[in-house]
């Protein structure tokens, strides 16, 4: 079963706009990670946020984590056409296993 | 530094055949993970190897098996292929000695079962 569930399933925006994706999970976690996947290719790690952190930034990425609500959000600011991809959240439990959500397909229109 | 590599890139098999997929982790990484990404099912954890041993297994039948070699590379074998085994198979590596749990992914092997 999927631990993380991303919302929305698909998001279409214009270049320059911000994109926000949400992720909910069910069990306790050590950390939560966001990955990006360009069409049919391997995953690229974007950012990791630990369970004792509330917010983290990396370039145009901002991730928040609310462990009381078991949710996280990924914000991509000033989006570019090259940001078009699927974005997955993944939770890590005590067994080091990544459990992925089904992903959000982001389309950034030039 | 070379990333995770996987071979072959594409593999076409027929029902009932066996498929062997290979993965080479990043140098210094001892853990290898295998995931299946089938259409409509998302990324599903298959197997985890560390230091040559199977550490964890996802909810897949026994015809999915693998091994890890002394150089930490890994092989995934799928026996008695079924049509629904068609998917992108991703390998990832990490080092349990580091403080992060980030997994680094290869480009994947796309398996098509006809």
C-alpha cells in the first residue's frame, strides 16, 4: 500500500507561477523526501526533511512538514518549463525502506 | 563520481521466460534497493540488499528474486514472466554509514513482456 499520497494528481501552470504539491502519510516517519522523475526515467532526489524539522529550503524549493497532521508540502517558486515532471514524496521508516506516493504530474507551460 | 548504472536499458521478453536485470551502485555504497514502477500502480518496493544479504522484501511473489555480489552490484531475476510484470524497474543505492537516508536512483530498465 502507498504510504504517501500526493495531491493534486496533476497540476498545470504557466511559467513563472508557483507550484504547490501536498503529500499525506499514515505512519510515523524518520524523514520525508521529495523526488522528481522526468518522463519514464530514474528518480532524482530533491530534498529531505527530518521528522524534527518544520521547514527546509533548497534553491527554488521549499518543503514543509507537519508531523501532527502527517502531511508535507513542496513549493516550487518561479517555475520553469524544465520543471515539468512527476514529483513524488517518499517516507522512510525504521527499516530504511522508501515508501512512495503515486506522484503529482506537474506541467509548466511556456 | 559515477552514478547508479543499470543494464539493459530495455528488455523485451515473452510470457514464461526469465528476465535478469543488473545494477551497479555508486562507489562506496553497500545497500541496493529495487523498485517496480508499473503503469497505474506507482513505485513499489521490491527488495533491499545490504552487505550481500537480503534485508527486506516487498509484497511480491517468490519468482522475483535477486542477489548482491561481493562488489555490491546486484541482480534482479524475474522468473515465469507474466504480462503484468511489464514495468520500469529502478535500482537505488545508499550507504547506511552516512547520516542521511537519501537513495540515489539509476535510470531504470524498462521490461516489456509480450
